[in-house]
C-alpha cells in the first residue's frame, strides 16, 4: 500500500506521523493532504535509512541537491563526499544524476546506504549509459527494466520525462536554445529518429505498475523547460505542462504519488504566472522547481541568480526547490560549490515561507532579532542557517581588531557609533519620561 492509498483509506502511517511532528501540524492535516495528492512523502519501502519528508504547500519549502558523476569528472568516492556535504548543509532530498559509468548501480547503492534523506534518479540516464551508439536504439522494455531495478534497489522518487510528445518537438526547435533538459533531449532525439511516440507515455500504465509496488514517487520531468529567458513560457513548455496535468490525474487514480517539475530560466515577472498555471493545470500537485534562473548573464554566480527566482517560486506555488550551484553552466560542482548551493536555497526556501505567511515561519527570525538586540552572539550563531560560516567570519574580525573584543558591538560601526547600543540608551531615557 502506498502512502497515497493508505491516506485515502483513512490510515495514518508512521511516515505521516513523522512528517506531522517535523512540520508542527495535525496528523489529519498530513493525511488529508496526501490523500488529495496536494502533498507527497517520497519513501521507497526498500530505503530503510530514509527519514520521511513531506512535500506540499502546507509544509515548509524543501530543497534538493543534485549530485552524480559525469562522463569526464568525479567518481563514487567524490560523490559520497558531496553527499555528506549536502546533508550537512541541510538538503532535504538528494538526486543521483550519474551517467556514463559501468558502476552506476554501485554509486547509487553507496548513496542509498549513506543517505538518511530520500534519493531520486533519472532512469533514462542509466538506460542510455548502458546502450551503444550516438543515437542509442532505446528499447522501451529495457527502459522499464531499468526503472524496475532502481525501484527494487530503493530509489524514493524518479524523474520521468513522460509528458514530452512528438508534437512538442517542432515547437521546441523554434527556440533560441532548443531543448536543454538532458533527459528531454534524449527522449526527443529518440522519438524523432525512430518516428515513435515517447515510450514512457505509451507505456505509462506499466510504469505505474512498477512504482506502485515499491511506492516510488513520480517526479514528472519538464523535458521542455526553458534554458534561457527568451524561451520561457512558450508553447512548447506549456504544451508539455498540459500533458503532465493528464499524467498527474492518471497517477492519482492508480494510487501512485506524484509531483511535477518546472522551469528553468524565467524572467522574474513571469514566475508567478508559471507557478499559478502549474497549480491549476496539475490540480495542486507539489511543484518541484529548478531555480528559476532570472538572468542569463551571471555564470559563476547562478546560485545567487537562481535563489532570487527560487524565493519567488516558493512564495507563489513551489513546494520543492532544486538547488543551483556556482558551477551551473560551467562544469560539475565541487564540494564547496555544493555547500554554497544548499545554503543559498535554504535561504530562498525560508524567505519564501516567511513571505507566504506559513505559520511559525518567522519565529526563528524574531528570535534572531532578540539575540542581536541583546548582543547574544552564541544565540545568533545557533539560530543562523550556516552557524560555522557566521562564527568563523565573526572570529576573523575579532582576531585582528582590538576594539572588537567587546561583545556589545561589532566592527561594522565600532563601540561609539553602534546603533543597537545607542537604542538601549534611548530606551532607558524613554522609560524615564
């Protein structure tokens, strides 16, 4: 029985109890949200180490960290170290996007064994990696075998590019950048060369049979997400979205948990439209968004650029944010870039929760204000999103500035000009009036 089937039957599972406790909401709130499909709890029955994590608008916004080796860089050991860094930096989900290796199963198993967070994959990557030729002659049966093997191994959620159909490809070819999704490009090229429809779409019932057995959550891939501002919100993107809405309905009918992936590169003023359109078309299925990246001209800083868009996305409809690192558009991220991406997206997720008025979201910010007013530095470090970095930066100044050795001000203004110290005196004067 999947989490969705249990919720519809009125059963509150152990996973739902964990989510309710973590989110500070009633058990019935969690059950009802999962039953309606407005929330998911990706949790494969075989991934025994994974802690249940709820994704939905009634919960805090979650973040995902993409990991995995490429054909030219990194390996099993490197990815396990990046996984450790991502989890330490607060990632709620991780995805193994490894390609081009004979030991993909071993890499994935290492991550499953090491991660207490839900793990996602893109099965078509392994499928193509195990085939030969520049345009591999993908056998739909083999693709299903890979999906089945990954489900049996314990993968909690899978990106499946099932909504990109033959009729969408000509629309995408009118774009500046065409198709930038790796999985979407693989599917589109295979369809055009074979003159056959997307095998995931035509075999969707069989796919759901596999996922149902292991309670694998579908993450409907946005194979036509825009790769630059000029391509955002076009006919190709929204044509695929309409098909994803159809697939959401089919998944819910079968009892398969489902969420939907979204753009991409989007001008800031179009983000709200995109979030609201997905919520309408996909009947409030949790939205899993990459960024969006709000300008195309800041390589090396795309973790910042995309966090701006991610904050708006979290405010207007997204439930899960896929991080972007400083290496985006330039190369495979190293460990420090993974950490920076996670922190940037935790900031974006939290800012979005505050902006949308999620109950309790601002509690930590208010506590920080109290700690700052009291010059309680230890409490400030305890409350901040990256305590180690904040403390190290604070100590850096104290080590070289004698004046900063007092705990009732910092080096920004110094003792004489510290506005917080002055406010204390003003308050004392006001109390005497």
